C-alpha cells in the first residue's frame, strides 16, 4: 500500500491516522463539536498541553466548509509561522505534530517534495492541499463522545466509592477510640493494626473503580468486625454467638435483647408505640384504633394510606420506630453508640455524636436545631446520615442547610421522605 506521507517513514500509527482521515472525509462534523469531543478526553488518550496548543493553532486556519462531508480540513501553514504562533522550537513543533498523528487525531498529507501548500476556489473550498489533515477528528468524534460518557460514569463511581470509604474510615476510628476510652475488653490493638494497614493501601492517585471497590470491601469487613466486638463488649457475649455476623443481624440482636421490643413476629412499625414529634391526640387515637386489628404484613401499607389521606399543616408525625426502620444504617450506629434509645432526647444526643463522622459542621447542626427544633433536626440528620452513607449526598452540611431553608419556606416534608423510604423497603 502506498502512503500519502511519501518521503516520511511509515509507522502503524501514521497508517492508522491516514485511514481515519479517509473515513473523516465521508462525514460532516462541525469543528466545534470535533474539538469539544477531543478536549474532553485528550488527557486520557495521551495528549499533552503542547499537543493541544498546536492543534488549536492548526484549527484556527480551517474554515467552516472544510468540515463538510466530502471535504478535508487541511492546514498548510509553514513551520516558521507555527513556531511564531506557538513559541515552539522546530524540534518541539515536530515532536508535538508527530504525537498528534501517532495518537490518531491528525494525519500528514505530504506533497511529493515534502512541501506544504494549498489553494481554494472562488467559493473558498479547498481544491488541492498538502499539510496537516484534521479529518481524523471527524472520524473519531462519536468515539470520543462515547469515551467521555464512560469516563464520566467511572469518575462518578470512583467519587461515590471514595465517599463510602471515608465514612467507613471515620466510623471505624470512632468505634475503636470509643472502646479504648471506655476501657472495653476486645482485640482493639489488632483492629488498630489492621486499620492502619488498610490506610496504607489507600490509593494515592486516581485509580480504577475496581481497586476502590476492593478497598471498600476491606474497610466494610473490618467495620463489621469492630462493630460486633464493640457490641459484644457492651452487652456481654451471650446474645452474640458469632463475631463474624453482619451489621444487620447485630441490629436485630440489639432489638431482641431489649424486652420492651421483643416479639415473635417480624420487626414492623407498631403504631401503639408512637411517640410523635407533633400531632393531634384524637387523630392518633383514631389511627391506633384503625391499625390495631390490621395484620402485621399489611400494617406499613395501611399506615402509608392513612398518612396520604391526613395531611397536617405545619405538623409532622414522625416517631422513633419510623426513623429507625426507614434509616437502617443510622439506626445501627445510633444503637451501637447509645444502646436502646427510649426517647427523642437520647436520639438527639447520639445524633450530636454522629455528626462529625459524616462531616456535618457544628455550625450547620446548631442552625438546624435553632430553626427546626431538636426533634425535627434529629429526624433531618438521620435522613442526611442515611443518604451520605449510601453515597447520595456529597455535602452533608449543605444538604442539611437546604432542608432548613425549605422548612423556612414551608416546603420541607420530612414525613414524605421517611415514608418513601419505608415504601421502597416493602416494595
């Protein structure tokens, strides 16, 4: 096969670039779209800042019609002019041009004598030209756009995994510190050594999501072991038969150890245990009577219907069981840190201890308490905590502030959020 590069020594990269140039001639792509697509992925495919500067300089020589189907955007500017525009030495100019071609974003269309030149007709269309051919950009625009979508998804996944790793780290450290400060019996030295080893394995630069997922699984495993040991040290060994059980089973065991909540059936929101933040006594008595004879498996659905048909102005009907069931991660940590929580005051105190673990500032917490009241602020924090652990909230302080702002405008409906969580769990 004869290469249009003629005198230039052919390489696989230059041959591929020429094939791309031929493909680019068969499509019409606006220059702006081609350049935006490339710049979004340039660093990923190996382009340097100097490469992009040269490419921008070359693109400035092209005209709109050069990018139409059947045309090729070829630039025949001299080396002297390009050196003047970019500030490159001749060797640097050649190096950047070569890399652009080897990566496959430009192609060299050289004349038989190696000189660059071209001419346009009266309408401005290129009739004949030899020089830097930018047609590969047109051929690869969809490839670059798809790559950008994939890179963005990967970046978002990595950010979510990093947030979850951060939460796990903070919770492990807080639990070990609490155990040591309380002089609790347990393998805390061993846990500390493992924790420090995991910290040393944290990626120091951007890594693929596969590595972050492995690191997260290591932290989650350690977190479960630490939580189980902490619970065992606080409650005694009898209720916990296997220190390797997961956090969900530990939460169930915590509930079963409390005689006030012990029952033979599944753990379901029981209306007769309600301790409402704000409510109407007669309405709650009616609700209790309505649900008392409802089969357990239908109780949550019935409560959702009752809530949907009884909207209370400036009132919320949230109780401790609802919050703990709707926010299982928050409930697990709240119980582990505070034991069995009998009332809103105890839950509020525990929320204050959990606040720094997810990065809610003291200022944001104080503002929430002042404007919402301690009970509503505690309920709001439980929701923020749950969403942060799930990776849905990246700025807990900002999210809590947003809830406070909505409350001031009469647009905060915490009960909808909690019942929505319950509904998804029972779907």
